[in-house]
């Protein structure tokens, strides 16, 4: 109602679920970051609920102050601060500070790069797990810490980064990580997994063998 749009969220989710299960329609859902009255907790809840009904695409957008839209009525009450230059995106508001808004902006960019690009259908559910928003935010923060950029990441490099993040940041089992990354990489035009992924897999296998041999040795000494 604050932005002059009437919407029943529960009914909308129910409709998306029904369409997903009973039709072949491609469902594109929008989630806007920075709306007045929305904090990080409610945003995370909305994202998780939307992911749970599995639209084909979730477009995570950043609120913009467009001329003539009713959003300007809430500028003072919700301390809405916008970029004075195009694209006039939200910089902070009463409930989300500037630093958090920057994190969310990177979240949106990485989500578009990873989820909406359609290149990671097997990896994405493993990345998101049972707490989709929190885990993707964790991945987003990690990716930015590693690269300092949210664009112009070559596809093989992106595979390398996500594989490393699954193992080191998201605590995904290495066997599962290698399986899903191999399945998704096979869908690309590249013939071979990046060498760094192959090397990490070989090192992991050596470590597992060494651990297994050590355990067998200890068991033998006790017999």
C-alpha cells in the first residue's frame, strides 16, 4: 500500500505455485530491494518464500526514484536517500543503512549472474540449501571479497570461484560440489574443467585416501 500497489502476498505465492505445477508458462517474479518499511529480515523472508515456490526467474531489483511515481511521498518519513544521478537508485533508508544497501546491490548483481543466467541449475540448489537468502548473501560477500568486482568475471573463473566458495565458505561436501559443478560445466562450450578445480579435486582425493589409510593403521594397531 505504501507504493500504491495492492497485493496479497500469500495469494500471489499460491498462484505462482499453481501455475508452476499446472502449466508450462515461464514465471518471472520481481523482488524489489529498498521499499519503505522493509528491513533485512523481512526482505530475507520474502526472498525465501519466493524461492520456495520456484518461479523460473527471480529478478532482484533495486528501488529507483522515477519521476512521477508515488514513492517520493515517503522520502522524509522513511529517510529515503537516492542517487542524485541516473539511474536514481536507493542508497539507504530508515531501515537499511548505506553499507547494507551496497551488500544487497552486490547480491542482486551476483544473483543475476549466477541464478538468472541459467548456467548453474545443479549448483544453485546446493548453494542455497535450506536458508536461500542467508547463504546467497554469504556467497555474495565472499565473491566480492575475493574479486572486488560484480561484473566481467569470465565463466571458467566464475566456476572456479563458486567451487571454492562451496568448499571453503558454504561447507558443501566436496563430492557433491564436484558432481554438481561437473554437471553444470558440461553444459557450457568449454571442454575441460579449469585446472584449479581438477587439482583441488585430486588433492581432496589424496587427503581422503591418506585419512583412510591412517584410520586403517590405527585400527590394525588396536587389533
